[in-house]
C-alpha cells in the first residue's frame, strides 16, 4: 500500500503543493486537548504602563544622571541654610561691628578682622566657600537662595501653566466645533503678542498694582516681583500647553474606545476622566518637565534685565547681573550662578527627553 | 417568513426611512454628504440580519446611527415597542414623504427620548480590536465599565464574579483579568470587546465588521462564538461585513447596500441562490470560489466605472450609472423596495 503511495507521490506535478500523506500517521491529526491548548497560551510578564515606563527610564543613563544631579541640588538647597551660619542678606560683622575688610573675598579666604578674631579666640569661623560679594555678604548662601528662588519659580510656573492649559485645552478639544473655534482664536491672539514685551510691561504694571493688595498676607513675604512673575508666566505660557492638549484630545477622542464608552452610556465627565486623561498623561508629564527649564531661563533673563525678584532676595539671574560690574576682577561670581543655571536646565531637559523616550508609546 | 405584516410584537428593532447626512464644507459653501439615505429594515428577536456592501456605502453609519452615536437627520427607530427616535416625517404606503398643499413635508411630533435606558439593551462590537480597547485599562475594568455605568452589581465581589463569568463565556482565561489589552492577540482582544458588549445583557448587538480585522482561522472561531452566544442568550445581531461568505454563514437574512440605500433584502439562502438586483448579482459573482474547476467556468460580472461620489449622487437610482439595464425611468425616480415573494424585497424597476 505504502509503496503505491510513494509512486504517486513521485509522479505528481513538480509544482504541485500536494503533501505526502504517508509521512503522517493518524495520531498526528488528533485534536489538541484543552491542557495542550492552554500551554500554547503563552503571555509575557504582566506589566503596567507606569512600571514599563520606569523600567525604560532606569536604562537611560543620561536621565538617571539628571535625576541624581537634581536630587543633589535639591538636597543642598534644603540643608545648606541650616549649616551655614550666614544669612543671604547679612553683612558680615565681627563682635557686632561691621567687617569692612570682608568685601570681595576670594573663595575660602578670611578677611583681616576674621583672621584677627580667630587668632584671638582660637575659635574657627565658618569659611566663605564662594567668597563674598562687594557688600560683604557670603556668596555661597546667596547662590543657594538664588537657586531656591529660581527652582521654585520654574516649578510653580510649570504647574500653573499645566493647570490652565489642561482645563482650557481639554474643553476646546473635547467639545470641538464652534467652542473649539472661538477658544483657539483667543489662543492665537495671545500667541501672536510678542511675549518679552508683554512680560516686561506686565511686570512693571503689576509691581505697582499688586503692592497694596498683598501687604499683610502670606504673599507679602514672597515679594511683589516674584508674584508678578508667576502671574506673567501663567498668563502667557499656557497657550502652548493648551494647544498641545487640544491636539492630543482631538486624536484620542476619535479612537473607537471612546465611541465604545459612549455606546455604553458613559457620561462625558467619566469619558474625559477614565479614557482621555490617562492617555494624554504621558505627554502632559513630559511637557511639564520641559516647561520648568524654560521658566527658569525666562526668570533668569528677567532678573538679568532687573525685572526679577527684589533685593535683598536674589535669584540666579540677578546674581549674574550683579556680577557683571566686577567681571574682570571677580569672574567666579558670574561663572558660579551661570553654571548652576546650566546644570539645572540641562538636567531638566535631559530628564524630560528621557521621560519622553520612556513613556511616549508612539516612539516605542 | 412570508408574513410581512408589521406588528410591533414581531420585530425587536424597526428602522424606517433612516437618513444620516453629514455637512461637508467645500470652500465657502456646505454640501450634504448622504451617507445613509432612506434606509428601512427590521430585525426579529434572536435573528441575525447581515448587512453587506462595498467600502463607503454607509454600512457602518447605519449601525452607528441606529444606536444614536450620531444624531440621525431623519427617520423613525423603534426598539422593543418603544420609540427610540422619531423626527416626525410622514410617509405614504409607497414610501414617499407626505406633502402638504404648499409642497412642504408634513411633520408629526418629534420624539427623542434619553438613550441611557436603551444603552442597556443595544450594544456594539467594533471593527478594530486594537483601537476599540483603552490601552490604559485592565481587561477587568474594560469589561466592568458597562457594569459600573449601569450599576449592575451590589458589591465588589459580585462585580468580579460577573466579569469572570463573562470572560469564561467568550472563551478567555479568567486568570488574565488583571492584564492590559495590549498583551492579548487580535482574536483575544475581539473577545474582550464582545464580553464588554455582553456585560449589560443586551437584546441586540451591532457587529460592525467584527471579524474583518482578524485572520481567517480566528474569524471562524469568533463567528462560531457569535452563533453559540445567540443560541445561549437569544440576542439579535445586525452583522455588518463585506465578506459575503461570512455573512451568508451567520445571517438569517441579508440586506445589500449601495451608496447609502438598501437595494435588496432577502433570506440568506434565497439571496445567494437567486439574487435579483443587478448589483447583488455582480457582488456575488466576485466571491472567490474555493474549487478551481467551478471557478474556471463561472463568469464574473465586472462593473464599469467607479462608485459615484456620495457628495454628487446621480438622480433616481444610485446604481443606474453602472447598471446594464438602466432606462430613463431609473434616472427619473428611485425605485421603491418591492416584495418579489417570500419577503424578498428588491429596489429595481427592470428586474
């Protein structure tokens, strides 16, 4: 029997795809049992979106380096004021007498009066790590406070931009049609204003109008300039965020799972909360992370122009501005705040890039 | 089957003169795109109506309009004896709108009830198993969403039991409830979509190209599952597809659409055995035959020209531009659906 099968097999047309059945026996055609089927049912390790993203982020050396640098900076600006005995506005004095020789000291240098005091009492004074400025204030602690101000301006501005942009963009994107048209034209108008001009005008005007409003409140401690800076940022920079979020929502609301939710009878608010926001979250986090350095940059820029925080409080930008006058003799006073700005902005940008690579599913 | 007398008890869903127009802006003026133009059909409880037609003929729009995912331009939809939508137009027995003395259509009161209670009865399974499931939700939450929205459980444990039961029903491994949709294969994802539709225990499901995105072996599994579920739960389907073999296999009756209009409705076997409308004839001749010997002798009817743009529809019968039998009457007036015996309805003047 098998012999004739072989013969037929040889005789078939050479292009035929007919299978030689003699190679199989009946047991080859038995149905798979449920257990065997289950074994075929192979699935990868279950991961959530967040865990998967974090795993990818951990593999990115630049992003991890940025996190370490940022953590170190934040730790230093929190701890340093508790250790260093000087305050940012304090003019150095010995035994209640102003130390006139303490101006413009080089890093780790003691003034004559301090030297005499240490020789006399045998007590060791805390060193001026970055030296002192022309008004005999400890420069290290001023840089620390400047960093505090710059970072908080950056973070608060980014959060305000996020809140306004998210609300505005999601309303325009989700409801679409005429609502979208009107809201986006308003955005276009704000977008077309030259932002530096508006920032300068606003901070000048706000300086005067805000002053009577905030005296005696918690905000008074922040200073008028700082608050006007927050207001300026939140009034101008939300437009980019609003546009971005509107675009994201427009693409996501056309997905079939949103239609499926409508078909189920889910309310609009629930659709936004459960289906749309979780899907734009990655983009929002990334953009916010990239917004922080841009706000820090603008703040430094404004302070450099003399529109930033008011003296004696300082920011990295105004420190750099003050250092301009003594640039030839004391270059380190410009280099140090400039380096800190670079470090923060670079770390945040690299972290933002890393977050995007890790969490933006379109790039994976 | 022969009895076409329309009593509200016989049909689960009745769609009459459904129209869905979309405004399309062309430069400064707006043109109406007639995606669905005067479509009528009815579905009995536990029955499957197949809806076929080429791409862009309005099949999907019919499904979405009758669930009111779009706001229909005109028409009357009755579900289980309750009016789901009525824009108030009146029609005489020939299907023409009733006009008053000045030539304006007579309008009755418009009825537009809240869709929420109907959402528990009518559900939908979507075409693309990749975009119809939210990538940030676990399978448990996807299937549980209809239960949450309609508050169909009293405790957390009951919710979980129901979800596991549904997963079991559609042949999913209940151990995978905590996983995300992207971890599943196409066929498994479609099962998740079906479980979500079944969660509210509906009487009627629109299957919008539910098997088109799957490969053939998986298609067979899913189609068989649809049939098993129908036997078990008595649910009625509107089965939208472009694969005539699949539709013939699953449907009790089939409706053929061309350019937003139904041109023929008949029992599945009747339509396959003796199609009448020239468009159905050419559509059926395009079905691949798995036997090369028969295929060699069968003749394909190749239509000339392209489908006219729905923005610029021909007058009268939409098919007349490509029809071999077209006469002047076809250009003058749209033929009404007329009964050719045994509920075989055809819209053609000449055949």
